[in-house]
C-alpha cells in the first residue's frame, strides 16, 4: 500500500519536475529577451523582470516535492550520521514531522490569501498585474505536494528495510 502511494507520488512529482524545469527555462528566455532588448535595442522591457519572477515562483513551488524525492534540499547530518539505525530514524522522523507541520501552516496561509485575493480581486503590483489568486493557487498546490512528499518520505523511512528512500 505504502509502496503504491510512493510510486504514484513519485510519478506525479516526476512530471512536476519537468514542468518546473520548463518554467526555469522560460524564465531564462524571458531574461535573455530583456537583455537583448536592453543592450542591443536600448529599450528594456518593463514586464520581463516581473514575468521572470512569477515563472521562478511557480518553478520553486511546483518543483519542491520533486527536489525532496531526489535529495536536493539542503540538510546537515553531522550528528545523525553517527547514530545507529533506530535513533537516526527517530531524528529524521522528527524533522519530517516538523516540516509537515510547517508546510501545513504555509498551505493554510496561502489558501487563505488565495480566497481573499479571489474575493477582493487582488492583482500583483508592478507592470504585470496578474491576478494574485493564480500565484497563491500555485503556492497552495506546491505546498500541498511538498507536504505529501514529506509524509511519503516519513512512511518510507519506517517501512523500508534500510530506512532510506
């Protein structure tokens, strides 16, 4: 059961990893476009930096769970590496649980902002007035996926033989 959940979540996160990479690539092309406009035509785009920032926001939140599954998040394990198997699992479990709780609060806050943004018609400030409900929606989705990925890592920690997934 846990293995099916993990495999399904990994498959979804693989797709989201590609989407995140495409968003980073799109952001790079937007900034390249702005550099060309600025230095070749001496006429910078006023919308490019905002668009690039929104694309990067999407890439970060959509790709966070994928990064977790591939061990790409920063972690310092100076003490944990010296522990035996059970104390190591307990320490890692506490870290996962604290992260799940934090992501739960972040998801709830983003959801509340999304609801308020939809109700009040909030728009992003600057030269690209995107409806904020879209940006907060991406944050809710990404935070929820990261919370699921943390839960899956916690389950895998105690169900796999070595405790490493």
